[in-house]
């Protein structure tokens, strides 16, 4: 996953500025970012505080690791089945 140029605290500060009434185009110009980035952050992090944001990132990382482990386990099972089928085919 691509690493953001902005830290969690910077993203939260930008979102809080928008909640306080600063126009989005002005925020984007000030922070050198696209409006698309702002709206993506607002959808993903809107209403969160810093602790919730950190917890969400931890859960995303754990989910990524679990998905990788599951994929590796499925591959290993497929290889074992393939080997067993080859051995049973030779024995016949």
C-alpha cells in the first residue's frame, strides 16, 4: 500500500479545519493536496479522533497479515493435494 505524505495528526487537523468552516479548495491549496484526497479522507476518517484512527490502522494491518496467512495456507493445501494425487496415480 502506498504511504501517505501526511501523518495521521495532519489529516485530522485538515479535517478539523474543514469542519470549522474553511472552504475545501482553500484547504487543498494551503496543504498542497487534491480535493479527491480530502474527500477520501473525510469518508474514511470523518468523525474519528486520533485514537480511533490509530486503532483502525492496526486492524487493517492485522487483516492484511491474516489474509496473507490464509492465502499461504490454501496454497500449501493445494500443493499437498497435488502431491498426494500424483503419488496415488503412480501407485495404480
